[in-house]
């Protein structure tokens, strides 16, 4: 997979479709924050001002979370690049790297405000408008705030726990309550399992939103938007969570019903070769608990984070997943091309792809990382190689010849 010398300038093959210039001089496009709504030929992109770490605490904001003065979501029409609508968030923090703080499913756009611990749910209407339909966090029902303001007197300087936090505490309490039938044993069990960790549960913050984060203790909650109930709650080292991950992996991806390409992503739930790879990693792990935590770091998945390209189909090709995979993330880059071996003919090299400069002129001591963007079905890919020591980023366009 290389670009022939005769066609280095891809002017004849590629043309500029959309060019959008920022209106605010202090704004920057957010890297890796661009998703396509395939049904209506729309897409959203994000711009933001610089991040500020030294910010004073204000009412409703979480201490220690940085702030961005202005974050703007642009809804674009792909046909002509016209901006149909914009949604702006001020003095907030939304994790835009690889769309970790944003999730798109069908016509619903979920935005996770880390600073204010709120999930904004927007609907993309047929008219091309972004419409707020729900905010989950401080309140669960649409009229919760009105009810509290009308019926409850709060002492000055005192605040309620957020609606989602109260739902979570209620779920944990009722779960532990139902696990013991004897009244005396139940009280001791609640002291040990619930009240002893009460402040830890209070201090939890929502970090990522998806359908369903680091190696430290984290938890996963499944929340029903309609009933405002917590359906289930797992710690990231729980084997029960891993069993669901192993057996129902595809259900952790909210693939669009209208996207045929997303149905062909290889996983250990639908591909025997991917399952064998997972079993090998599991068997070689020193600790099952640490292995489960490592697998849980990828949950919940961000939208459009896996490529449906047939070149990543493990039934067709074999490749080094330490260097390249369907998951969109930075990977270690080597001087040697990445080989794709035929699965049916184990010793046949089908093609290879080399990120970075064609000639090995970079410092061998410099650390190189690469990311890849594959077309959903055409033999076309883009590789982006970044190096340390202030060396320029190398972007290559590859196609199968």
C-alpha cells in the first residue's frame, strides 16, 4: 500500500470539497473531534479556545477541573460545507480528544461536561438544527429543578447531591440490602459495603458517556434515560463486567442501524481469530484482576472509534496489532513497513504499509507514534506519524496498487 512516484501530487485524484475558516481568531479546531451523520450527509466538528488550568471554583463546578472559555460544536452539511447550526458552551471543560467527551448515535448527540458533571443530549433535526432535549446530571427529570425550587428550602451554603448521584447511591444501597435476608447480618453488611465507602461514592465523577479510564479504580454505570434509573453498576475489576465484555463485545458499540459498513468490524464476539488473540493475552496475564482492568480501560467506546475497513478483517488478513488495528489511537511506529499477511495463505504477503518518510532519515533515538485513517471500504488510507524533538509531522496517503 504505497503511493507511486508518478502520482505523488494527487491533484488529479483529490480535490478540495469543503474549506471552513474560523471566525474567532483565538479558536482552534479540536484534534480528532469530527464525526459524520451518514443518514443525512451531515457532520459535526468542534472548535475551542485555549485551556486554562488555574481557575477559581464557582457554584456547580468541580474543583480541580480545568476550564475552556468557549467550546463550539458546528453542524456541517457535507454537500457544500454550509454551517447549519452551532452550539456553544462557555467556561466548561469537554474532553474533545478522540471525541471522548462526545457521543453520536443516529440523530442524538451526547456531550459530557466534566466541569459541571452534566450530560447534554441534543437532537439533530431534519431542518439541520441542534435542539436541546435533555440534561442529565444535577437533575434527572425535566421538572426536577422546578419542583425543588417550589417545595424545598435549602439553607444558605448547602447544596443537594446531584440527581444522578442520588440515583446511584439509592441503587447501591438497595442492591446491598437485598443481598442479605437476616436483619442483623444485613446491617453489618451495609456498614461494611455501603456506609464505609459512602464518601468514596460521593466523590465519584462522571468521566465518559457512551452506551453503557485509567488503571485506578473506576466504575461503570448503565442509566435509563426514560425511567431515570441506574440499571446496573460495576467496578472495573469485576469479572462479571469482563464476561459481558468477552461474550457481548459488539453490544458495547452503538453502531448506526443505517451504516452497513459498521456491521463488519471484527471482534472477539464475532471472529474466532480475534477471540483466540484475546484468550492468548488473558492466559499470559500475570493477574486476572489487572487483566480485567486493562480490558476495561477502553470502555465505554467512543463513537466511530473503530474502522470498518475490510483490511482489518481478521478472517482475511493477519497483522501486528501492536503497530496497527481498527481502533483509532496512537501506536508505536517502527522503521519497517507493517505487513498484512493472507489468512488463507499464511505465507503470502498481500501488501504492506509504511508510515513516516519513505527514506529513513529520522533520528533513531526519537520516539515515533503513528495513527491511521482507513476508508470504510475503498483501498485508501492516511497515516500520520509524529516524532519527538520538534520534528515535523509526516502525513502519507496510501492506496492499494
